[in-house]
């Protein structure tokens, strides 16, 4: 029997912001590590996330974490009634696929062309990792 509590929308949103931040850090760590294996330094990778024409690593990293937090809140609100670890992980993976789909169709071609220099396989894996982490964190957060 699953004894997880159903969160109020406000509690789910706040938890989602924190979970999105943590999952976004994990995603950035993965992208920086795979970039390093391709002889790219972390400031270059972080700079790719800077909005507009800027390449500031600090601005790029903070922008990515802000967006990750907001997307985390969206996931938490959408998945707050799901029960079971497997369902939340599956929902998280599906959410990661949705996000990479939106990034490939809308964001990269229209607004974030600098991200097109990242390897698509690694970018997809990073989004799946983000979603998987969100699902796991959502399960742990609601179980406590």
C-alpha cells in the first residue's frame, strides 16, 4: 500500500522548484562532464545556456537552473496525484522526452541556437536524466 500524501498545489509547486533545481544541477553536471570528454571546458558549456547573444558562464548557468526550477514546478503540479515510484520515474522520463522535443522544435531553432553545438545524443540523455531525477525526487518528497 502506498502511503504517500497528496500534496496541495502550493506545496507541490514549491517542492517542484527545489526538485527542478537539483535535477537541473545534475543535468548541468552531466553536460559539463561529457563536454570535458570532448575537450570543452565548463565555462564554454555553461555559456551556451546564456539567453540571447551572451556567453557568460555565470548567466548561462543561472538561467538554466532558473528554467529547470520552473519546469520542475510544472512537473510536480502535473504529477502530484501519481502513486508509486515506477509511475513517477516513468512520468519523469516522459517529461524529459517532452522537454527535449520542445527544445529541438522550438527553443534551439528559434531562441537558443548556441545549444545546437551540443551533441544531440548527450542533450537528449541529459533531459532524460533530468526527468528521471524529477520523478525520483517527487517520490521521495511526497513520501516524507
